[in-house]
C-alpha cells in the first residue's frame, strides 16, 4: 500500500471551541492511523493572517482533545513549533483578482507580499520536514481499517445472535414445560386401567343344567367384547321362589324353567387389567404430541448449538481485532455520537428551518447505533491472542470471510474449539467471552 512521508492535517487558526463535529472528525481521523505514523504528523494552520501569523485558539483546542486521546490510548500526539506551520491564501487571491476591477493601495499590496513570503517559507519548511522524515508504511493503516470494518460489519449480526439465542432458549423452556405436562398426562392415563374378565369355554364330561336368567349370571358380555362383573341389583329386586335344592339357580333364587337349559361346556374366567379404548386413544394422541415436541426441541437444541459455535467464532475474532486495535491504533474508539448532548447537536444537521429531514435522522440514528456496537464490542477481550501479529490477525479475518462466502463456515468450528481454553486464565469477562458479550450487549436492548 506504499508509504507516507508525512500526514498533513490542515486546520484554521481560529477554531476557538471544541465543537462536536470538530471533535468527531479529528477522533475519526486518528482512529484509522497506526501509532508508527504519529511521528510523521504535521499540522498546517490556515487563515494565519487573521492572527498575524501567530498560533490562534485552535492550538489550545487541539491540546485539550489530544489530552483525551492520551487518556484513552496512552499515545501522546506531538504538537510543537517543529511540526506546526502557518499559511494564508489571501496573497493568492490577490494574484487572481483582475486589477482593472479592483484597486489595492501600497500598504495592502505590501501586506499581501508579506503574507505570500511567510506562507511560501512555511510550505518550504513543511516539505523539507516531510522529506527528512523516515517514510512510514501505510500498510498497517489499511490493515486496521480491515479490522474495524470487520467489527462494523458483524456487530449487528452478533447482536441478532444474542437476541436469537435468548428467543431460542425461551422456546425450548416452553417446549420442555409441554413435554413435562404431556409425560404427566400419559402416566396418569396409563394408570386408568379396568379389570377385564376373559371367558374361555371348556367342554364338560357330561351335560349340566344352568339358569340363563340375568340374576343367576356371574359375568356378562358387553358390546366391546369384554366380560365384566354384573352390577349387583338392589335386594328389593329379588323375587325368590321357593327354594329347590335341585334347581340350577343361584342360592336364594328359583327361576322359571323356561330360563333353564342343558349345556355341555362351561366358561373359565381370566382376569386382566386393560385400558379402555377411549383412554388408549388419548394416550396415542399425547404420545404423538410428545414425539413432535421432542423433535422440535431437538431442532432448537441443534439451532442453539450452531448459533453458539458461530457466536464463539465471531467473538474470538472480535477479541483478536480488539487486541490489535488497542495495540496499534492512536484512538481506540470515537464516542462523540454516544454523548447525549453532543448527539442532540449533531441531530440539528438534519433540520432545515425547523423541519426535520427524516432520512437524515434515520442515518444519524443508524450511525449512532454503529458506534454503540463498536464501543460494546471493544469490551470483548482476550489476552490469549497477544502473540498474534497484525498480519496474522488480518489473515484470520480474510480466511473467515472467505469461508463465509463459500458457505463453509462449519470447517472452522473444530479449529476454534481449542481456542476456548485460552480464556480460562483471564478475568471474569475474559474467562467467558460469551458471557462477556452478553454483558456488553445488555445496554443496547
């Protein structure tokens, strides 16, 4: 990507306040510069004629802002007479002005000439300083942009993963509750058995006389084909005849002979516990629902497992990006949009004569969310990756994106599982990147 002899930052000399947009632009610029380029930074102050070619208020505003940067990253940005230059373009405008249309007196011409000479000398010294400096490779700046783009592109995806994992967990809890209810219902239904008597015929050695009157029956056959004990009639329903010891009737009964019949077989009862058909139907329906619910739970568990694997891999790469950004960037993050008062000032850019531009407001809100995501993602850390170089980190990102494009994300999962152990000796957030990400994202829900 070539090299840089100098990074020239042009600013007006009379910037008296640290405005929101001034702060945002400076922080955004330094966010993408790597630390090695800092020594090659040159400040060029314009409109110097307004301050008589002396440092104006801008120098104080910059020092205040650079103090904030030092507090964040520990980097001190050089700002001294050796790397600051003053110029003014009024002399150039004088040369471009048609003389027949405007008249300048001798003092004005002298002022323009003096301004031209001072600006020319400043530009010459700036070029000399840039040529003397050791060229810095611009490669790291490009690599840092790759890492920051990765965070920006995948921050919302990670948020959606976290939300989807929570929704999946809620669904699984509901299904587990349904499974518990169905299992309890099935167990209860399976206890609702009836005593059933099966009669098996057996041929007798000689005929016997029996009474077919219902009151003399021990069992009866219902419509479902099962034999059951008959209900005991009330005593008042009995109309016993005179006792006859030769009668085939039960003791206490003496029915008419028309109910009597000779037979050559008897029925042997067999007692069983059976479920009624309607109960069996309910159990069948419940077991079918149970199977469907178990299949759905298995699908959700697989979905959750895959999401966690993807989340783990993404968070591993996020931790690597953060480690490299903290190691190489001048500014870790730009939080201008995250200050509520500052953001209200920024939102004024979307109003014209008090009328809001809805499209601009939506863009500003989206930009604010992206900076919120960036801030929270920067909390995901992992010192286990400090041995990686910037080149290796960029290679991992490129490999990940290539696999994504090839729809072969799963091939990297096995390689990422061993990385989990690298968090075990870290602080509570570092010990579990997954839990750390949930804490980081909680403020954005």
